[in-house]
C-alpha cells in the first residue's frame, strides 16, 4: 500500500484526503439538513393546527415548505463537495421555465387551487353551482375539485374554471327564501286568494315565523293577477317545502273555487265577413 502511494504524483494524497473530507462534510450537511427540515416542518405544522389553521391548507403549505428546504439542503451539500452550484441553479432555472411554459394550464389550476384553499368559498359537503355544474363537494384538490350531482354522478372540475367564474354556495347560510308566483283570474277576489295561500303557509311547520312570510300582488299580467309569496325555510327543507307549497296551494285554491288561469287570446275580426260560394 505504501509502495502504491509513493508511486502517485506529488500532492495526490493530499487532494484525496481533502476531497474525502469535503464528501464527508456534504454527507453530514445532507443528513443533518434533512433532519432539521423534518423537525422544523413538524413543529410548524403542530403550531398551525394548534392555532386553528385549516388542515388541508396546512398540509399543502408544509409540503411546499419541506420541498423548498430539501432543495436548499441539496444545494448546500453539493457546494460543500465543490460543485459549482451557480451553474446548476441556472440550469435548474431554465428547466423550470421550460416546464412551466409546457404546463401553464396545470399551473393555472394549481394557482386556483391555492386560492380556493386560502379563501374557502366552499368546503367539503357544501352544495354549489359553478362552471355549469351543480353538486355536493367531495374533495378540494390542488388541481381539481370533485363533486357528485344529485343524480349521483361524479364530476371533476378544473380549479381554474371554478375560481374564474361565479360560485353559488347553497350551504353557507342556514336558511333560504322560497319565492312563488301564483296567478289567479281577474274575476276572483284577491283578498280571498291571499287568505287561502296564507292558510296553506301557516299549516306548514317548516315555514319560519321570523322572517315572517310576505304576500304580494306582483303583476297584473295579460291573463292573470299574479300573487307573490316569499317564505323562509331551513336550507335543508327548501326543495321539499317548495314542492309541497306548490301542490297544497293549487289544491286549496281549487277547493275555494279560485281558478289559476292559463294564457288565452281573443281574436277580433275587423271588416266584412268573407263569404263562400258553392
């Protein structure tokens, strides 16, 4: 071994020892850096959750922070070995730009997913209408949001379409208002029809007393006098309460002899009556 070492060019042994020390330092930096990164991220996660931060948002941000910390540790380890990290960073930057241009559609969905998680216009379990789709939110992901429709179809909507359009959330408020318009004949008594509708509303326990129901004459239409009803119910009762009100109002008006007219048109002929010849 000594004979082999003496045959090496002068200074080779010192360079090997120096390179070995740099390699050892790089390994130590890498292992200790990963350990410190995990420790710091775990502490930040516990602190964020203890202060009531959203679990989905916390996990997402912690994953990004950990990836950034690992990148810093790798660069520091390579620098300890003696690799020119400036050139490496330039190459990685150029590669990142190329990948970003190729995946700009996915990146827009990613950015929209971050905004949805941050601002929370809806949560899992909410019923929403957005991007031309209505359904219950199952999962808010980074690139898309999963919903299921009332007829039990699974729909996945890109986050960019959700965030760039109008989002209607039907689950945010505990109550909803039912708006109905009922037309009666011009020959019928408006006050009597209003009392019939009031009786139907008062008989339905789902209708809230506060805010109180409102009864209106909304329009003198071509074929009917239109009466309006505005009544508040629990959001969970909205669909069935509206359906039952329509059915019960129709039956009650029929029982009271009040008709719900359909559009009619009268034609008046002006001029001589045409005659036919045999």
